[in-house]
C-alpha cells in the first residue's frame, strides 16, 4: 500500500514538477526538476548503476521510469526535511560528523575514479570476441624476476610444474590446487595474465609475465569453445559493466599507488612481530596453518593491545584495532 501511494505521488509529480530531458545550466542533461533541484542524467545513472536484466524493452522502460519516480519522491522528502529545519538538529549533526570520512571517500571515489570511466561500442565488441573460448591454465606466482626465470628454466628442463607451484607459488590457493586455476573466461584475470593465457595454445608454457601481483609462469592445458556465450546484443550491458568495473579497478590501483608514493607509510615491525607471536599463542599449529593470515580474533586483545600503532604516515596513524577491523572488509582476490 505504501509503495503504491509513493508511486501515485511520483506519477502525479510528472505533471506538476516539469519532468523533461534537456540541458541544465552546467550543460549536463536533466532528467527531472523537483522545485529548484535538477536531477541530472549523471545522478540518475549513478542511482541505476546496478543494471537489471530486462525481459523486454517495455519492462526496461517501466523500470527506469520507476527509478525516476523514486528519485523524485526522495527529493520531495528531502525538501520537506529542509523546510522543517531537520538538517539543523543536533542528532543529525552527530550522524554527519560520524560519517564524514565515508562521505569524503565516496566523493573522492566518484571524482577520481567513477566519473572518469567510459566504455565504447568498439570495446564491447572486442571484449565479446574474446569470449569465444574459455581457457584452463596452471600458474606459478612468485615475487621477483630472478626466481621466476629460475623456475621457468627448470620447467623447460623437465621439472614438475605442479610440484614447483606447491613449493614456490605465493598464490595462497597453490597449496591446495598446485597451481590449477580451472577454466576461466576473458575478463576473469588481471590484464597481463589473460593477454598471455588467451594467446597461448594447450601445452604451451609462458616465460615470466609481470603484473602488479608479481611474476606469473603460465601453462595452458586446454582451450575450448565457450558454450555459454550469448548474442552480442543480449550481452552488451553485462559486458559494458565488466569493462567499466575493470577500468575502475585499474584507476583505483593507480591512484592508490600515487597516494602511497605521496604519503609514505612506515610500518611498526615491533607491533607486527608482537601480533604474530600473539597469534601463534592463540591457535594450535594445525589450526593456524588453515587460517588466512588476516584472521585474528580481536576479542583476544586487551584495550592496550588494540591501541598499539601498526603503521603511520605524515598525516596520521593506524591502530591495531583499525587495521584488523578494516582488513576483514577487503575481499580476497586473485
């Protein structure tokens, strides 16, 4: 009932709030006007960034129109809140202050990453063409060029690839899968890796390939048609999202490298050593071997231990509590 009421209000607002597509003062396209506020096309696209699968053009139109209606209702509620001076309430100020860091990060991400990403039809076609096949490969990942070259020469001279992956690879899954990555499609791996893997034929071994993760030695064992590939038209939006997400990831990594260079971080090794010893005391060896290195029970640390400084930079520092809390929010990736 409440949803239907909101939708009715939104449809009424289509006629009373001058909904149109045109250009605002800044030159950006305007989707709707609510009072003095203009909902831009960019704002609408950010709001609908998570794409839906549409069964028909009619359904797509209805869903996008519903999104506009929802944004209009939201702006009406915000306008009403301002009129009642809710923005000046003390509890609101506390919430804003508590979330200031998140707001700053959101704006930083938007301006330096998301807003810079585009995707052309030519890029979509090229990505689609690469989806013709799927590849199965093994890899050994190491941290330096000399070790990678040594392993490459040993494999060429007959050494067992899987055993060397088990012994040397810094990929955390290598102890379990001995370097076997299974089948994967274009877009699943870091750029340099997939460029090499998809250019190889089954049975080929690559010389060391450098990426931001280290040096990869790749052995392709199979390449077969991708039976799940649909038509270009049906795949276009999904591919567009993948391309844009990959570009965002690269921009984010580059920007992070820039920040690290501009604001060098000093790690307190004494604190790190203390945490390692503490962790070894908490878990039996057999349990410790199966846990991710970032797995640490914060409840086992007292207040003084939580407040130990683990890293610092010119403008601030990070405590053990902050580090262990944040590290769990970072997803594992290849």
